[in-house]
């Protein structure tokens, strides 16, 4: 996994609560057996006027001019500003894959659905939680200020707005460590292979029916 | 010892080790695998040159992409077919405790076949790359959905890194009215606490009304815990749990059965144990529910009307209600019973078990699907459910009424196969999600119980099944 330390980038506002994984990446695109290539279909049903199917050339599609990510001022955005309960719905990791493939490296929202939150960390997409009041304010500022750049500093656990104000956030120590170092979690867990085997041996003795 | 909740017991018995910040390595007993969320995990395993840790924990099936008719013609969509064939190839290469591929008589929705095969047992941790894994919590298992990276992590290590959730008790006391089902309970709970109400919690459902539910009903309930934001839902073990499991393919046998049962009986919350949050409902207050919006929390009794955004003060909420009504093609203050439907879908891991089909057939028997309904379909949850239903003659009841009787799979729950809504079509559906486009781009989904879906098919609009 790529390391995540400090990210500075353009922010784009997605002003809807409860954005679900079906909206982030509609199911017809889940048929892929790859991890990449989902970016052109991120928010497909909102982003295009026509119906998207796998294999279509994005250049031939009809973009919805009213959808926020289609506005030129947000081109190249790396940080998605979102509302509460972002990523609710399914467990599909295609949602963080699509956000990252599009170019996002961080999301800022007051709250997330649990599985999406988890999946994001595993892929190096940082889901930052800030209080609803702060997020409100960022929404107002982003919309009022073209070229609005936010800094997300995972080392110091601070978000900095262009005006110089900073907002603290926290990330679990273990997750933060994995992101900062870009660690392979499976490799990390396998260092404890002996402990896992001991655990299994104990259970085979006490609950043998789980191993038949 | 301090009294423990069921969740405490399930959690602590699976902790392999713990980090200083409380992140625990949790051991996984059962890994359910399907075609959509596994290909990238198997690929990752191969690329890293790793072997599965314990392949006999894996039970796999193809369900999301499989067609529900013309099985003799195979899977026509080449992209769907590739995904299903990729699963076939991965299982061939790595193995599994059991695999129920496309066309197998026991194939079906992963959350239906796990319990019916006895592959889900009390006290287990059960994971699957699918959010509705919470279903298996009905057996006092700690069951939750995971993403593809975690699927790979479990394949490689048999463990997951996670933090303990908070605990919530959803207590439903009293006796359910006639025509009111587990689906109505869980929709009413979601209506009460919201789709994020359970975020960060593991929910234990309890109370007389829950104990009164069959295992099928409890599965429906736990299935939708995720729709309340909780990764896991669960119900304590009782006689019904044990009777359900007796004699199933992978249930323990002989002496091991007795030992297992003795252990399972301890899988309940101790007297005096504390939950972080308690939500109480009275069964008598719960009416048949119908969702009117684009989130499962946008739900009300069939006797209610759609909300009026003018009367909502909070601007964010008002806007989301307006947007939902607009997407759904509904006006403010419309009686739910005035909403006409185009299609009916009885199926999904929420409501496609034998009891669901019996409840729907009871309503349908001797009646006809309304002429205005374009398609009414029943999709059994598994091959075994289908054959059971056929042996009871339920398929005939449905067919005679004008329903289509299909092959098992996820079908129009998420419309990855050919079963879908066209833009603007309105569906009475027994599934679990009414998000925009869930059942097809532009489609409009109303979530209901099987009996309510059947009643809507007959009337061509929503009706109170109790008055039919
Ligand atoms: S039936 Fe629907 S919710 Fe259940 S596993 Fe299939 S797609 Fe997911």
C-alpha cells in the first residue's frame, strides 16, 4: 500500500447525507474482476445523463452539467467533502477503489458507515471525521472560494483550511501506523502466525465440532 | 465473574491477541465466499505467493450474477459469466469445505445456504464479503460483512484486525399482531433509530416478540441490522436455534452434537449485563411497514401518508425528503395505500426462505395478480428452498395467480443479472435496500414483507394485508 502522510489538494463538495455505495459505484460495474478502472464510473448515475454500462467509452457519454464533480473548478480534486453516514450500504470495496481511481485520496465527513470506513483504510484512502459544525463551515468556504485547497496531515492529525485555521482529528493508532508506513496488513498479521496456531489448538480441544 | 452480554462472549472467545490501542486480532471460523467480492482477493493472494490458512473454513456459492431463468442457456452476459467462472477456477485451485456452483441443486444466496447447510453455527465468527452477513447472527454467531481486502486477509491469516463495537439491545416486548412479521419489526426499528443509528454498535435483538419468531424470522431481522448501520445483529440461542440445526449437513453429529449443544446453551446475555444503549419497542405498536423513500429509514405504517417537506424544520432533512419524494415520483401527504405498483419481487436474503414463501402464498392463494402489474416474480433463496416449496405446491399457487416462479439467486435485489426495474417503474420488494437505482437505474423500490408484497400484487397498489 502507498504511504499516506500529508496531503494537500483541491477539495470538492458533495452536499448530500447518506451517500450509499450503490451511488458511489453502481452495481453493473461490480462485475469486473480487477481493482482498477472504476474511476470513470464513480457516481455514474449522478454524473452522466445517459445510462452507463461496463465497457462504454466515457468520452462518448453525456455528462450531467449540474453534478458537482463535472464542474471545471473541481477538476483534479483530491479531497472529497461529504455529509453524514457517507458510504452506507454494501461492503463492496469497489467504492473506495472508485474514489481513489478517480483521484481522491481523502474524504472529510462528520460520519461514515462502518464497513466503508474500514475498507478505505485498507486501500490508503483516508476517511477524516470532523465535527458537523466544522464540515458545514468547510462546505460554505469551498463553495465560495474557487481553488480551495485543504491540507490533511495524518502525522499531526490536523486538517488545515487555506485561511490558516486547523482542525484536529484522530485515527486509531494501529490504522494510522499502517497508513503512515504503507504497511501490508497481511504480512503484519502473519508475524503472529504462532499465536494464531496456538489459539487454533486451544479451540480444537475445547470446541472440536468447529474443525470437523 | 462480571455478567457479560452475548456480544462480549462472542468477542472475547475470538481474541487471538490485542494491540495497545485495543485493536484485536479476531479469529474467523466460517468464511462465506461469492463471486463478486472474491476475485481480487484470490488474485492478491496469488500475487503475494500466499496460501489460504484454513481452506476448510470456506463455503462458497455463485449468487449475485446468476440468471433466474433459462438455466439451460447458461449465463449469457459475458462479464457476469467471467466473474462466475473466475470463482469456479479459484475454488478449483484453492479448494473449499463446500462449493455450490451455478446449476448445483443446492446453490443459492450465500446467506440462505449457510444456515440451511448447518455451515453457520452458534458461537462462530462468520464473515463474507457482503454486508448482509449480519443475517447469520440469528444463530448467536458474530457475523459481519467485510470488504475484499479483508476477504484476502481472512483467506491468508484466518483472522481480522478490528476493534470491539459498542453494544445495543433492541428489545421488542409483547405479541405481534396478525399479519405483522419480522420484516415489519426491523423496518420499524430502522424507522426509529435511522440508518446510522446502529453505526459502531453490535445489536442484540431480544424480548418476547423476538423469542416468538422462527429462525427464518430472526434471520430477516438480523439481515437488516446493517440497514440500521450495525455491522452485526444477533439473537441468543434457545430451543428453536437448536432444533433448526439438528441434522443439517454440516451440523455436528453424535457425541459432538451433545457437547456443542451444551456449549451453545451458554450463548446468551447474562442476567444483569449492561448494554451501551437500549432501544425498546412494543410489538403491539408495530403495523405492516412500507418504505416511501430512498433509504430504509424512510418508512412508515401502511396506514400512513407520505411526509410533507413543508412541515420539516431541519433544512438538510427537508431537502433529503424532497429529493426522495421526487425520485420516487410521489407527492407529499399521499396515503401509502394510493401508491400503485408496476412490479413485485419476492426474494433476496432478507425474505426468500420457505416461511416467507408460505406467507406470501397464503395471501395469493385463489387470487389473481392485478392486470396493471407488469411482472410479479418469486425467486426462492436456494435450490433447497425451491424444492421444498414445490413439494408443498407453493409454486402452483404462485403460478396460478400469475406470478413467475424462478431459479434461486440474488436477482432483482440488486439487479446484477437480467432481472431489473426500468426507469420509472415502481416495485413492491421484499429485499433490503431502496437506494436510488438499486433495482435498476431510475427504478423505484418500496420495501415490504412477503405478505405485504403479495397483497400489493393482488391489489395493484399497497394495501393493509390484515384487511385482505
Ligand atoms: S440478496 Fe441482495 S442483499 Fe442479499 S446477498 Fe444478494 S444482493 Fe446482497
